[in-house]
C-alpha cells in the first residue's frame, strides 16, 4: 500500500512536487511530441487528478507544445516533469518520482508512432493511439 504524499522532482532539485492521491493511469507514450520534448525514445507518465498535484519547492517553466497542451519542466536543469491538456488531470513523468517503481506502467500508447528499434512490451496493454490516460 502506497502512503501519500508521494514526492518527486527534477535532476537538480530546484523543483520538487508531491502527489496526494492514487494515480488514475500509468503508461508509456511513444508519440513524436513526447519523444521530442524529452529526447527519449518513449516516456513513462502517470496521470494524477490536478488538484492532487502540488509544487512543493521552486516553479515549473511552462511551454505550450501544441494548442491546448502545456508541458512543464525545470528551467534550471531542463528535466521534463509534466504534461497537461486540461484542467482536471496532469501527467507527471514516472522517472521523476523519488521512487519510480511505485507505479509501473500498465499500458503503452501511441504505438503507431513508436520507433522501429524500440520494441513494444507485450506484458502491457497496447494502444495504437491514445489510451486510458494522457501523454
């Protein structure tokens, strides 16, 4: 059983956050937008109710990566931390959690944009486009 709040932050610790509730989804995104925003072949995300996400220290630098989509990152070290495309939920990068093992991904999304050299994980639910969460 996970106790809350769960914490995380950027590489340099200039931005620290907490999650106050059980995530709604946990998934790996293969879309081109997430890949370009992070420089990684795919990105693990968890979707949290927006009211349960809190910045504890520092501030996110925000970038509108496409209409209606805001990505948050540390302005000092550049760590990607959040993705938001509405007011009700926020996606947080799994690897930025202090304990990324707490919420292993349950699905892979945007497999139609997956790089050919990055194999899909057959143990996860598979979605050619978006799935249950954000990303």
